[in-house]
């Protein structure tokens, strides 16, 4: 065996050992806290109840939801949510016509601005809902997004 082949085998052994060692250090509690029931819920009320312990939302213009009126590609719908509400704990995004409407939830630290921007996947035309959780309750805003296929309306 040449010196180069031996060096390559040593590197592979070290990389593999390092990978296994790092995987062993991952906290299993991170995976245990995943809200599986909320993401498997088949309606928005069930998802909110499982995720936030409450599904009574108050519609509010204080939740600024920006999504396009028409999305040519349902796999990449841009969403921006921000609010001036005080004491924001989390921001949750739902696509109400998806089979599983809960898209994402973001915990907002007290020192952070309550602002998120992301892209979501929508199965078909429907409402996008942003829910802001504060100490005073759940506040939401919705907007209908028409999802087109290949630039043609559905």
C-alpha cells in the first residue's frame, strides 16, 4: 500500500469517527420537543389547538401579512409577517387548504423584532394565515392566494 493510500484511509477513519462522535453528542430532547400532532393536524383549528393550546384567534390588522395575490408556482410562495404588537412569543404560518395546514412556527425571543420572511408550499388556491401569539392572546390575519399552474389560472 502506498503512502498516499494510507493517508487517505486514515483521513476517512478520522472523518467517520468524528461524525459518529458528533452524532452521539446531539441532544435527543431537541427531537422530542417537535410538535408532531400539530403538524399532522388536518385543519387549522386542530393545528392551532395542538401547537398553541388554543384555537380562538382574533382577526387583527396589527398582524401585517404580505403574500402575493397570485402565485405562479405553489412550491415557492413568498410570505412576510411582522407586527407592532407587544410581547410577541411566536409567529405561526398556515396554508388552510393544504392537507396539513401548519407550515411553520417561529419562536420570537423577547429582544428580537417580530418579523419573519420565508417561502411556503401551497397545494392549491386558498388562504394563508399568520397567527401571532402574545401574552394577551392569539391575533391573526389572512389573505387569499391564487395558485396557478404554468401561469394559467386554476
